[in-house]
């Protein structure tokens, strides 16, 4: 399972012109599920992404996790989760990406939902896109700060 994590000041996702999810200060997380992923991958990506210390502390150093943010409007601070199978696109051959490593959509949706459940179970506000839909993402990146978490690279 791969996740691209971006620190944002605000992010929203629209489907067919309608806003279906948004967060203020928080994380925009694009999620790609790979063939063979399971609950272990969900827990790894869930823990690493939510626990990432990417917000500045009092000295301006990235030393604060999402759960440790304080200040006004805390209720809209959270994770905007967007499914994105193209994270498993392989461009090593030719110019057209191969998506052979991406999980079957039914399996991928189940693990995507499991990751959302993992974050919610840990107490995070989680907003989402619509799995498999064409989505328009709007984000105000903060930094920019962008990280990649890949459960296949545990060691």
C-alpha cells in the first residue's frame, strides 16, 4: 500500500461539481492499494501517516503530529483521504503506465475503507473522496511538505 501525504492548510474533493469532503489544516493523503496488500499494510500506513511529525513546533521545526495540533478550529483538522490507483503506475517500459501491480478494485476498496476505519478508530476526523470516481482535488499545500509511505518498504 502506498500513500502520498501532503501537509495542507486546506483541501477539498469534488465529484460531479459537488464537494464530498474537506478539511482545514491537516493532511491530504492519496492512497494506492497494491495486489497482495492486507490488514498489516493498513496498520502500517495508518500509523505512519497519522503519526508523521510534519507540522512545525514553536521553533519552526517539523516536530508535531496531526494529533498534537492545537489552536482554533481544531474540529476541522484532519485527514482528507483520496483513493488513487495510479500510485502503482509503472513507467519503466515505454510511455504508457502499466497498472498491473494495482489491486483489483473490489479488494482495493475494502482496504481503502479499512484504512479510513483505522484512522477514525484512532480518533481522527477523516473526510473522503468517492472510491473509483473522477474527482477534482483542491489543496493549499503548506510548505510544501510531501512524503511517500510504502508498506512494501518496511525494511
